[in-house]
C-alpha cells in the first residue's frame, strides 16, 4: 500500500541497542556507537545519459540505509546485515579480490578511500535498510556512501560530497565491475530535501530543482527484480562508445554523445550500425528532455512534464530496449489514473520501478488502481511507496526524522 517509508522499521535507539547487545566493544562503550544514513535515489528523467557525459535529474529519497557501528583501532571491518546471515569481515590493509557478494561494494569503497588518501578505521557494525534491492533505486550507491561515512570513524569524511560520490563510482566501476555513471552516487551524497538535482555529468555543475509541494513522488515496484545485468549494462555503454567512434570521424569535436545533437545524428546516422544508431538517438533526445523537464518544473508547466516523461519511457523501450511488459503496464495504469501528472520507468531497466508525479489527493486512488489492475493483468504483487526528496548521506539526526 502507499505510505511514507518512515517510521523506519528499525529506529535509531533499537539499532543502537541491537549492536550493543551483539558486540562486546559496543557494550563496553555505548557512547561510541554512531549511526549514519545514506539514501537511495529515484531518477525523474535522464536515463542512461550519465555515462555519456549528459544531463540527469535525480532526487535522493527517504528510503535509506542505516549503519550503527563502533570504530575500532585494529583495521578490521566486521559488518552484519539484516538481509544476510553471514557477516562481512575483512582487513582494511589486505582487502583482496572481489567475491561477487554484497560486501564487494564496501570493500571496493574502502580501496578507493585509501587511494584518495582519506583516513579509514576499522569498525564493528550493523546494517539495515529500506532501499529494496534490485528495484532500480540505487541500493548499491546507498551502501557505498554509507560506507564512506562509517569507515571515517567517529569523524565526518575528510572530503566533500562530490569527491565521495566519485570515489564510490570508481569502486563500482573498478572493483565491482559495473561501468555505471556518477548519477546514483551523486544523488545519495548530495541530496536536498524537497528538491531534485540537475547534474551536468561532464562539468559536474549541479543545481537544485524544487519540486512542487502539492505533488508526491510515487515509486511503484513491478515485482520484477531489475535484471539489467552488468554485462547488458556494459554492452549498452559500449554501443554508445561505438556511436561516438563513428561520429568522431565526421566531426573531430565529438568526445561523447553529449556533443551530438539531433541534427548531427540525422546527418550522419547512415554511418552507424542501425542498433548503435538507436542507442545514440535515445541518449541525444533524452538529454534534451532533461533540460526541458527542468524548465517545465520551474515554470509549473506540468502538462509538459507529463509529455516528457511519456516520451522518455517510450524511448527507453523502443530505442534503448531496457523496458519490459510489466513496466509498460504499470505506466499505463498510472497515466490512466486521474491526478497522475507523469509516469515512467526509472533506473537501468528490465524490471524494477516506475516513478510518478501525483497530486497528493490522488495517492489513494493510484494505490487502488495499481493493487487491483496491475495484479490482475500481470499476476504479480506490486509494492508502492510515496517518497520524499531527502538530504544526502550523513550522521543520522542531520537528515530525516529517525
């Protein structure tokens, strides 16, 4: 059912108590226990543009990860997760190769913090989360940003949010093996309450885009785990790079698809493999949609926002081939519901979630439509959240209510 994600299933006091009960070091010095948070994110528009030096419009959301921990001096990390039976245990000075498990995001981030010259400390901690895994809401970025704060010991990280986002991205690119762009980590690090963030992924310039307070962000999980594997994601990125390689022979100023406009693509499309050309057209047109969506939100032109969301969703399905039947059904239901301004798939694709902009008074109607019609048409059980744009990662108490 629709509902704000707070109160958090495990509140701060309970999380502290659980760590103190489970760990002798925390029990010996309860005052040393620290709790940090890092949010997931929803991308309003600008999908698969970030790794093409383009524009994105994400918002950090109040589905988040929390870690209660006590810093140690022995350089060992021991982190238990509510979602996994086996704890993550490793030495900060001997991290070793990746294993393919969730702990790779933590270990990769630790490696990148060391490479950046940031101080790290061992810890004993407990991780819990309301960011669903495999939903396209960036649970991996939330874990990476939570890691940057937890491994910094009792102090805040000795770096600004953008630096933390970039090293977290490198952890995912170089250690985990997912060639993601910067958007997810940037949103989790730099989120602003009540606003989306327009990010230029080339210059890294960014600005807040306030969201109309009378609208609610509604995230609907199709019940299909997001299955765009690392190999498929990397394949899309390689296809974009192939488009650039072909276009640069015509125009040496092209460094990425960010440098290509629709007119150039129309002029030289015959030089591209047809599949590569489709991928490029999505990215080029999506960049234009992001800029137009920001302007429409700022001016209050919600009708245009709806058209841009719809065009983005169609493009992701027909040109980039990352939608699926269940995502399409969810968008159809939402856009047919009175009071829904805009709806589209969000995240890398092939399952996961949609995001909709909804008048506050229409939330219950949308919930009813999804719970009834979507289940009937797909046989799947959806999950739906009304979420709020939230601050970026930090010590709990600096962000949303605990």
